[in-house]
């Protein structure tokens, strides 16, 4: 009985990561760390990101999320922004606590990065059947995030987008 519940929680966590990748083609990886109860989304941009540009992005993201959390009356426990360079690409990673993260907030984060890096953001072309499919993905993300608050999944998970495929690994 305990294994079935644990497997179901694992399946829900995997569904969350896949839904985030499907909903946002700009997101290259999503990582769930149950011990810290955090979700880390990484996006790639073409080219190097100078330190002053990253500082402006980090400030814009933290300011935007601070206002968002104030309006939602749901303070965030973890908001971290980091970058790593890989030759001609820069990874921007946003880490949020899973307890207060919402689909609307993910949308706000992605939109801010889309605006800042228009034309430079690495994105996979995904053909949505319409707005109904995007709404369904948002609803699934919201439902699973709510479930994560109550569950204890002991496994770190990472979902990666590569060449049109979505892969999920257990760490």
C-alpha cells in the first residue's frame, strides 16, 4: 500500500515537470528537489550575458515577483536567480519554493524573460491546438503544485527538453 502511494506521488511530480516543459517551450529544464521543496526552471539564451545585464534581469525578476506576491498575499520563501555561461549560450535559472509557486507566477516569469531576450531566447516550436490546451496545462500544473504541499516525495527529479523529446530523470 505504501509503495503505491509513493509511486503515485512520483508520477504526479513527473507530470508536473512534463506539464511545465510542454506549456513553456522556452524552458529547457525543470528540476524538483523535494528536500528543499523547490522547483528550478532553466532557460537558455543565445550569447553571453554581461554581469550588468544579469544584475538588471535579476533585479527586474525579484521586483516583479515581490509585487506579484504582495498582490497575491502569498509571500515566497525562496526566490533565487542564477546564470551560467556555456560558450555561446547562457543559462538563466530561477528557483522557487514549490509551496507558493503558482502557474500564474510561472507565466509572469516566462513573459518577463521573453520580453528581455526577444530573438535570443532558445525555444522549441510547439504547435498548441489552441488556448484550451494551454489552460488545461495550467490547471494541471496548479493541481499538482497543490498536491506537492502535502506530499513527501524523497526523489529529486529533473526533466530535460532535447531535440523535441522530453526526458525525466530521477537523481
